[in-house]
């Protein structure tokens, strides 16, 4: 009888141990499955977010940031940028159309002057574009008044041509100064909004002040971007004008020498 009880107890213990081991294996297997499922869901969420970002057009993202910064304050630096760019493009086109091959032009004027006289040289200069041709025309117009009158006319009209080339640059400079100033004004408004939100909620937390700080940063960023872009174009235009002025001065000297030599014939 005792042997029978011992056999039954041993069988019971063996069965219990086997059942416990099987339960542990099932629990471990279930934990592994849950980890795999969590990893797959995380990967799917990351892929969906990346696809959403990649599928969003750039102009839509810019419009979204524009509206987040408050369209009223974002519009002011944008107007400065558009106005300044319009003037800059007009000046660049004007200067590009004013350029000529100065050496060939002077050689041609000298050739016509020696072959056909002053009137023919005046007609050629009148039909040629650019500030150099205009200065030559004004100088030739006063040839009969003497070389001194020609020299004075060239100097005076050179200043007029330089003023024409620099026309509109003051407006670009104004836009360069106004754009960041208006952006900083939006910054002040955004910070006031952030403090108003803190006062209304009676607490300080990132969620409360995020809206006002975003307005402040976005308006400042747009103002600085507008100023940097316009400053680049402004300096480029100034460099082109300086190059043209140097050509005008050099050509004026050559015109005086040319007329002095022609007068001695």
C-alpha cells in the first residue's frame, strides 16, 4: 500500500513539473510574440509618418508654416521681400541691357569720326544703347564749343547716368532694413501672446507657451531670410554699377583724347 502511494506521489510531482514547464514555455512564447507585434507596429507607424512627410508638397509645408506664424505678421516681411526683389530684378535687367562692348564701340566711333566727321559719329552714338554711348553723344554735341565744354558736359552727364543706374536702390535698402524689423515686431507680439496664455492658464508649461514662441521664431526667421536675400542682390547691383562707372570714366578720357587729336587735324 505504501509503495502504491509513493508511486502516485511521484507521478503527481512529475506531472506538475511538466505542466509548470509547459506553462512557462507558453508564457515566454507569448511574450516573444507580443514583442514582435510591438516592433512591427512601431515600424509601420514610422513608415507611415515618413511617407506622410515625403508625400507632403513643399509649397504646402511653407504655407503651413506661414499660417502658423500668423499671416498678419508674416505678410509684412513677405511684402518687403517681394517689393525688393521686383526692384532688384528691374535694375539687373536695366544694367544688363546697358552693357556694350566698350572697346569695339570706341574704336568704331574713332573710325567714323576720322572718316565721316562729327555728325556721323553723333548719329552712331545716338543709335547705340548704354551710358557710355550717351556720354559720347553729349560730348560730341558740344564739340563746336571747345574741348573744355566737352569735358564739362562729359563729367556732368556721367553723374546723370550714374544716378539713373542707381535709381531704386534706396527702396531696396529700405526693404532690407524693414524686413527684419517687422520680423522682430512679430517676435514681440508672439512673446506677448505667450505671456497672455500663461496668465490665462495660471501655469507655465511648454504646451501653454509653444504657440506664442512659434509665432515669434517664424516671423523673425522670415524677416531675416528676406533681408539676407535682398542684401545679396543689392551688393550684386552695386558691383555692376561700379563696373559701369569705371568704364564710363575710362571712356570719357578716351573721348577727350580722341577729340583733341581730331581737332589738331
